C-alpha cells in the first residue's frame, strides 16, 4: 500500500471525525487498513489540524487538546503490532454458561487460536422460526461485497440466497442484537444488520475471510462505514440432515449446524495469519438457514 496522504484519505479522515468517530477509532481503522501506525498518526494529526485551522483561524489551542492523545494511541497501536480490539467473551475459568442478559448461553467448545467459540442455546426455537418466517419473503440470490469497487456482485463461490435485516427493525431483531452485544461485549451500534442465508441441496459458501482485504482498491470505501469487520457470529436457524457445517480449513475444524446454536470467531487484523479462513460446506441432504452478525471496529451507521 502507498503510504502517502492522498486528498481522498484526508477527506475520509475529516468525514470520519465529523461523523463522530474519535481520533483513536480513526487511527485504529487506518492501521487495520494497512497504514503504518506512525504514518497514520502524523497524517491524522496534520489533517485534523489543517482542517480545524481552515475553519477557525487562530483556534490552535482548541485543536491541541483533541489531538494530544494521539501519541499514546499510536504507541498502543504499534505495540500491539497492528492488531485492534475485538469482541470477546469472558472465558477465564472455563464457564459452562455465559450471561447474555435475557438468556444464559452454553459454551460448548473453544479454540484459542484462531479464537473460535461454539455456543449452545443462543436462540430459542421460536426465535429461529420467527427469523426464517420474517426473512423468507425477502430472500434473493446472495451478493458478496465487490472489493474492487466497494459495491456488490453475484459471486459463484456463494450459492446461497439471502437478505439483510435493518438493525433494530423489529422487537425480535432488537432483542437478539442486544443479546449478542451483551454476550460479546461489543456495542449494538458496531454491528451490521443481521443477514439471513438459505442453502438448498448442493449450495455452499466457499472458504473466505470475512474482513475486507486491505490490498483491494474498494476497501477504503467500504471501511468508511464502521471500519473493519473484527468478529463474526453465525447462528444456525435449522438443521440440515447432512452437510452444511461451518468449516475452518486452516485448523481442520467443522462446526455442526444445530438449531439455536452459533459459532463466533474474531480477527484482530485483516490478515490470513489470523487463520480465520472459513466456509459453509455443501448441504448434502435437507436445507440450511443461518443468520450472520458481522461486527465492525466502529459505529456502523
Ligand atoms: O453458513 C455458514 O456456515 C457460513 C460460512 C461462512 C456463513 C458465513 N461464512 C458468513 O455468513 O460469513
Ligand atoms: Zn463468512
């Protein structure tokens, strides 16, 4: 990646700040997108200073305060070797159950690296049925984000069909979003709208990463809205008789799709070293319905 502050990058920094992101959040997004922390810090600082000066000449004293914490943030980003905070569960002392507010969720399996947690009973049978019923009339062939431009495209590696709920669009969606936020200690506002996917016999989702590839030209556009993805929760709404597991090829793991259960995984940098390559194995007998919640670094408006 070219480590030069282009006008587009400067404009992006100003927009992010105007949208209410803190300097620390903007800095984290830049580092996650592949900017070297020191370059990101200087670019952020000079861009904000120039911008504020242009709006209010002589306002240097006021500018100094918000920019001051940047040094410490950049240091933290550097010492963490390009990693960012991710959603987490308190798994110390190996709890059997986690408190998700309105529901106790079972911890079925955990893997430390990559961080994968298989959860039991996240959704009730009634909630699974209600999600399918609400999604069914809105289903269309799945699109994936087109990383060349930041738009969307039909993708042959994904033969499912799907739809997105808007965040908070119904009482059911609000309830589940609040439960997820509590479970993974991550703000509701940082979540994308929940996606429901349907796979018939033979349909699959070939292995992929859920983060946006920093090397793709469309990625800066995508990151303008909430920064990188840092965690994924796939919730199983029904049970195919055969096939349809969620696979993690780098670590030889396959999670069985069981109604009401979920698999959570997180990634602290947009890089294959996170070993979060994962896919949806072909459905062999039956059908498969899942709801996916992707969690962003910042507020997803
Ligand atoms: O349906 C799945 O098992 C699956 C697998 C991989 C879903 C996703 N990725 C996803 O929604 O990102
Ligand atoms: Zn995925």
